[in-house]
């Protein structure tokens, strides 16, 4: 099954490792900034939209920054009958 994560991005649900609520992460978090920079350097970080980022979708091969909330993404995954 697939889930739409914003913009024109639809990903395989089975590839999702985790969801991170960016609305609760401190903007000054050194660990998060290092994580994002490292993934950007490795060309595996993708912003799915120019809208305000609300969540990070971690998959087995990419990191997506999504304008959808973790709650919305979780509901979409549950609606697909996976969780």
C-alpha cells in the first residue's frame, strides 16, 4: 500500500521507518540540524513541498520533509489498513 505525504509524493507504507513531529523539535537542536545536514549532503533529504514543514518521514532509503502533520499521516496509514 502507498500513502500520500504531500506535494506530489506518494511512498510505499512498508518503507516507512518512522515519523517525526517537527512542530515539537527545537529549531536550535544541534542533533536535528546535524542529522538534516548529513542527509542533505548524502542527497537523501527531500522537501516534498514549499509549505511549512510539519513532519519528517523516515524511510529505509530517504528522508522526506512534509507539510502534513504526523496525525494526518498516521490517519492515512491507518486508513490504508496497515496499522
